[in-house]
C-alpha cells in the first residue's frame, strides 16, 4: 500500500472521529439545555447533504446543529451549531471550525418557521460584520442578512468560539450553553 493510500484512509477515519466528537458535544448541549427546560426539536443534526454523483461537494456536511424551544419563551428559537467548513457556494468562509450558538426572536409572534440553515447565521453575519470567534454576542435584525436568508423572525443573537477550545462537558457548559441561556433570559 502506498503512503497516499494510507493517508487517505487516515483522513477518512479522522473525519469519522470528528463527527463522533461533534455529536458528543451536541448531545452534551442537548442535555444541558434540557435541564434548563428547553426541548430538543428532533434527532436530526445534519441537512442539505447530497447523495448524488452530480453533487459530491455536499457529501460531507459543512455544519451540524441542534434547535431548542421552551414553553416560557414561545417566541424564541435557540440553537447550537458546529460550522465545520465554508459554505458550499462560498457565501461565507471560516478559518477554522467553530461552535456557534444563538437564538432568533420572533417578537410578539410564536415561532412560525425553523429552517435548518438558521444554524449557519454566524457564518453569514461574520462575512459582512467581521465577527470574531471570541464568545462575544452579536445582536442582529433580519435586515442585516440578504433577503434570501431572512426568515419570519425579527432579530437574533449569535456568538462563536473555536471548536478546538471545547474539550469537555464543562467547556460546553461554560462557553456555550450557560452563555446562551443567559442571553435568552435577557429581555424576557
């Protein structure tokens, strides 16, 4: 076997291991959000994958995500997301994989849509607003996004940290879910 063949096999195995680690991180976020009363939307964590020979760039996910709802916050849709790569169409690029979190505020209305691509908002917003993955929240309204990326919500808040900064459950709690829960409580 050539070194190239061995390296390809190592790469595929590393990709699988990365998926396992991201799933563990998202399951930890699920557990922490659930303890705070936020229900998990579904078991899905990926979307927009391709099974077609004509679209191989979408065989590998660019992000994994989880969405959450709470009865006391019927107008807020929260999420935790791993941005693993640039957008397929280069609508945004990243320098390293990120863990992002945030929520969408529907104002006085109840949540009327929950599109999976909302979990990539940090990437889209970072392109035009020079966001840094330093855990600082960024508040936005939907007009700050191109019309084709706007939903039925009014505004939102996002933040991100480098994926490599999350090494255990305490990091998930301190850097992601606790911060997200505090932001969700603001302005209730």
